[in-house]
C-alpha cells in the first residue's frame, strides 16, 4: 500500500517535470528539456523554502547557482585575475601573447535578473576567456550588488563606477588598452545595464573615453508594458517565463510583492506617466511579423502609490527604452541579439527600431530557434553558434 502510494507520487512528479514544454523547432530538444527540468526542480525548491518562510526565493536560487562558479584560473593563453574598480569586484582576462600594439577591450556585464549570477559562473568565465583569446582583447567582467540585498539604482551605479574607473586614461594605459577601441557588452539583465550605462556615458562630460560599440544580448529594456506579444506568448518559454520576468523586474526595485502583482496585471503605471508609453508602443515599434495577431490595448492606469514608492520602474536608468530620440541618436555602433522564444524578444526588437529611426548603425541578429539563456548554455550547439557569430562581429567592429 505504502509502496503503491510512493510509486504514484513518483510517477506524478516525473510526469509533471517531464512535461516541461520545449518549442518544436529547437535543436537538441532532449538536452534542453533536461536543463529546464533541473531549473524547475531548483526553483520549486526555492519557492517552497520561501513559502515556509525559510529564505527569499532569490537567495536560495543564488546559493544553488554558486555551485556553478569557478575560481579565476589562468590557462595557457589567458591570465585571469580579480581586483576591484572603484570598490566594485571585477575579473580581468589578459591575453598572454606579447602585445605588439595597444589592445582593444570589452567590458562585460553578466545577466541574472539583477538578482542572480556573477562573473565567476562557468558560462561567463568561459565566454570571457574565449573573447580575450580570440580577439586578443582585454576583457573586464564586472560584478555588482544584487537584489534582494540591493535594489535599483545600486546595480546600475556599481556597473557605472567600475566602467568609469576602467575608462580612466591611467587604467587603460596600465592594461595596454587602445582608448578608441573599447566596447560594452552584456546579456539579459546585463544587457539592460550595458544599454543604461552606455546612455549615461554619452551624457557624462567627465568621461573622455567614448565607447566604440555596445553589444546587447537579449536585453531587458523596459518595465512599463508587461503585455508585449512576447510576454503574452512566453508563459512557458524555456528558462524565463513571463511571470518570472515580472518577479525579476519587481525585485530590481523592491521586495514588496505588491509591485509584482500590479505588474502581472499590467496596472502598475499611473496616468501621470502615460506619456512614456509612446517609447514602448509595440503597435508602432514592432515589425509586422512579430505582432502575430495580438491587438494593442492602451494599458490601464494604476494608482500613483507604487510609482511614488518605487520610481525606478519609470526611470530611464532602469528602462533604457524610455530615453528620448535626442539621447538615442548619440549612441555608438550597436549589435543586438534577439531570440524567438524569449519573453524579452520584443524589448530588443523595439530598441532596434528606435535606434534605426534616429540613424544609429545597428546590426541585428534574430535567432529563429533561439531562447533566453542560450548564449551561455554549456555544451549546447546553439551557444557556440551564437558566441561565434558574436565574436566575429566584435572581431570586425571593435
Ligand atoms: C590556446 O590557443 C591555442 C592556439 O590558438 C588553442 O589551440 C588552444 O585551444 C587554446 N587553449 C585554450 C584553453 O583555449
Ligand atoms: C569553454 O567550454 C568549452 C566546452 O565546455 C570547452 O571546449 C572550451 O575549451 C572552453 N574554452 C575555454 C577558453 O575555456
Ligand atoms: C500606440 O500606437 C498606436 C498606433 O500604432 C496608436 O493607435 C496608439 O494610440 C498608441 N498608444 C500609445 C499609448 O502611444
């Protein structure tokens, strides 16, 4: 009897976990199903611990993610060290081969929804090594304060101060960097921070070094309209669902779950800020083929209290799509990667349109069978293809 019950529970759990849906046309679907199942188990554990009041969801997730960190170990081609820039911890990758001229440099910002991850994660460490080696470039991979311990603008400010430090003449000189060949890059929340600091930099008279390129890999760029077609479609996209994205966004600003609830209903923006919707209007900014039968509805205004308490979600430093055209037109050469099965797809697509509209040169790669997180997924063919394309672009343009 007991054994039958256990067996039934086991079968039910197995069915529940194996039923993780995977888009039809992805490569290596079984491998992806396995990875998403692992994440589902981990996040269910984290939700359970939160329900019991043991630990914040993000703290449990971050604790488990730490198992994927690797120490800063040099290899035959790249010297890896850790230091701080303006008290922000960074990991630096320096090519070992003798420099014949000044090198180019890439400042990298990891993803993880402003709550998770670090430069030490195996996937990021591997990417930074490859970048340093393949491009003969200095790579700085920065860390920053994470939610729930720190909220906006801490993440932005950490990244900006590390970047400011790096861009000083004497720092660039120390690492043998050519000040005309420095770029910023990041994925997901790191793409958000990359876009935000790049905007800040073009308006900062104190920083003389200007960026040559910005690279945004499936970036998060706005928290105003939580009803974009990709968010509506993405309730079950691999790794990042629409509801998890609402949690990440709200955690960036506060641990108060009221903001997340309002975001899920798309009723968090009060009428005082409705003029901002023009900057994220998917009806005018998305190419026709991505609208796919969704109908644009002007969002329902929410009450003013949330925006007063947590003004971050209407701040351009958190939502780079809210910048006006006069700011956008001064941005450097831009490379944006979007993926079809990604709740952030439309954020990236709308930024492509807005930058193109003001004449910023943009290279846009849309990965038709891509999904969020694919860029740094270990031992996946899609990751290597995306990274190779990215490295070739940087080779040519940085
Ligand atoms: C170091 O560079 C050599 C030559 O390009 C390459 O064959 C080797 O795989 C590299 N080692 C690592 C760890 O990337
Ligand atoms: C990155 O990871 C891949 C696969 O695990 C491995 O083949 C490659 O050598 C790694 N590259 C570096 C530079 O460590
Ligand atoms: C969004 O764009 C559509 C037309 O493309 C327009 O009808 C609608 O009023 C716009 N809404 C906002 C809030 O800008």
